C-alpha cells in the first residue's frame, strides 16, 4: 500500500461499485479490479456490520468474537472459490497445451 493514506477497509470500500463488479463477474475476469461474489459479500458485510454496545467497556466482547468468526468464514469461502477458479484455469491451460502439442505431432511422452 505504498503511496496511499487509506486504511485497508477504506481501500476495500473504494473499489468499483458492486454493480460494476457484478457485471465484471458475468463477463471477463481479466481485470485486476474484478471481485468474486464472496469478496463482494465481505465488502457489503463490512459496510453493514454493527457491534452490540455495553454500558461499560465500549462493545460486547462476545459479540465482537462472533463477528470475527463470521468474517473468517466469509474469507475462507472467498479463498475456496478462488482456489476452484484457479484450478479450473490451470486445467483449461493444460488442455490447450496438450492440444497444441498434439497438433504439432508431439505426444505427452516427448
């Protein structure tokens, strides 16, 4: 985050609008700014999350831990979705590479 005064949460919130990201999800994933559905859900949740307040001590610690657990689950889902997407891309690339080798008269044993 060199050259920015924004905090990480502000950077997440300053990404393109959810509509723009949804359109990008449905079209081309080549842009670095496109986010998957799970990432969009995390951004939305972070904007809307509220903590239960206490009379003394600010916020309810148990509520904070529940929210952290929920956020962790959301990040795990986003990571799993990204891993699946990555595996599919690798598989597609391998098929293209294999087809290219076969069309040139090569085999996998070459």
